[in-house]
C-alpha cells in the first residue's frame, strides 16, 4: 500500500490555481475578495456558488456543497483522494513522493527500469525510422499518407527492423535483461529460452501516459503481415483498456478549448494535428472503455466522437454512448453533411451539425475539403473522421 507523502499533497495544493481548476467547470466573476458563479453541483439561474481563491475553498449557498480544492476535484472528476492529487500534480507539473514499504520499493524500482527500457526502445525506433536505409519504405508510407515529418517526430513515430532480434540485442548491450524485455512486452518468448523481437518491420506508434512517458506501442505493418495493427500485450505498465494515443499532447488544448475529439486511428490524430486541431486522441481499437472515458473526462466533459462510418465504427459509437450514459457523461457525435460542401466560408457552418460547431474542427474540415478535388476524394477524407448517418 503506497501513500502520497503529506508534503507532496501540500505542494500540489500550493501549485494549483483554484480559479483555473473551478473555471473549467463554471464561469467565475469577481465579487469582493471572492469569486462567484453558477453552481456546478445543482441547476440554478442566479449564481450562489462562491470561491475563495486564496484559501482555495468553495461553497454553494444554494445546495450547501462545499470544501477545499481537492474535494472539488474529487467531486467533479469522480476521483479518489489520491487520484485527485495525481491529476493536479500532472496538470501543475509537481513530482509526487510516496511513502512506501520495502516490498513496494522493489516493485517501484522494477517499474522504473521498465520505463527506462521502453523509453530507450522508443528512441531506438525513432532513430531507425529517420536514419536507417532499411526504413525507406516506412518514410515513403508516411509521405504517401500526407503525414509530415514534423508531426511524425512530435508524436515520436518510429520503425522496427524486419529482423528477429535487433531491438533485443541492443537492449541487452545496454544492460537490460531478457526478463525485462519480456515484461515490457518488447519480446516474445522463443523456444530456446531467449526471446525475439515482438515488433518487426512495423511503423511504431508510442503509447504514453498523460505525462508523455512511454508505456507500450501500437505497430502497423507495412506489408501484408497479419495483424495489420499489433499492440503491446498487457504489462505492469501498459493496460489496453486505458490506452489513448496522443493524450499527453492533447492535454493543454483540450483544457483550453474545453473539448476533446476522439478518433479511431493513429494517423487520423496526425492528420488533424497537421490541420491545426490539437485536442485530439485516438482510442485503441474500436471499443471505447470506461477507463478511457474517465481519463478523458479529467481534461474536459465535452467529448466528441468521430469514428469511421463503417459498421465497426458505428457499433463502437453506440457502445461508447451507452458507457458514457452509465458514467453520466454526454458524448457528442461529429456528423458532417453527406454532400460535398462548397469552399465559401458562409456555407462552412452547414457542414457541421450544431453539436460540433467547434472552430478548430471546422478549420480542419476546411483543409480537408481544400485538398479534395473530386466528390470521391471528399467522401474518403470525410469518412475517415466523421460519421454522418448515426443519430445521437
Ligand atoms: Zn449548489
């Protein structure tokens, strides 16, 4: 059982901006020494919710809800005390220290080693992608998909050699063990005791936590190998049900714009980033889980789903909506008109349903539209981001 040190909790509370945290949930206006706004905990038309930014306390004269900064975060984000501290530590860049017993100390060191191994593997794949002659096909694939080197580098894309033990050998030289390679999900156990590289001849997409630390990889084949996408297995660090591609990069924009777009594919994220939409993440595979939704809701409650218009995408969407309902989160579906829109700005609005009239997303669609020269181009571009015939 680990506990966050008291001094760390205090440091987090000190670092956090009460007005900013509360401001994400309700608009505040200065009233004397305090601030006031509409209560996020009950429905009201005149403000009875008051915030003391210095003491970092809140109180509602309407419903009696009140407490300190951490109580507020726990309540609105549906978190435990420790989760609320971790969430704020993340947002305000505070490194937490934990009280720990001997057993968990060893466990923590082991996880730290795995993190270091995954980080080095990520850097290795990156180097291979940009420097190796044998990665030419991977670079050509990115170019052909219209993905820029800049965006690919920002998201730390890489390439794994089409060989059995290149990564393993490099990691062993660096002092990591066969067991650590297996535990990190980077190798698969072989017949003679030694493992071989799990990812071979694939474009590598690192999957990170909110802080950008590498937990695992998603990997796309460039050939006809099955499966087309191969992910890290469950490991002490990587859990498929929690993974979201690009969450660390989307964090800031999602808080600033109070909206987050969820797409299906890694390359959809890169395409939207290139088009100026930064508050975007990809769900891994088709089913959006409760854990994924909880991670996203920490950034904003305005989630927009943009899944593929095929049957799998629609099924995923319907499931996501019902998971969202059970958590009390309203998910919105991005729909775009079926017709190829004209490029004039006056008609831009009608492309989007009222639900998703968000400037950054509209801008991305304008870019997509300007690249499309035929109706067929437009349909395929649009279908990558939007589902248009599912009513929410
Ligand atoms: Zn209230």
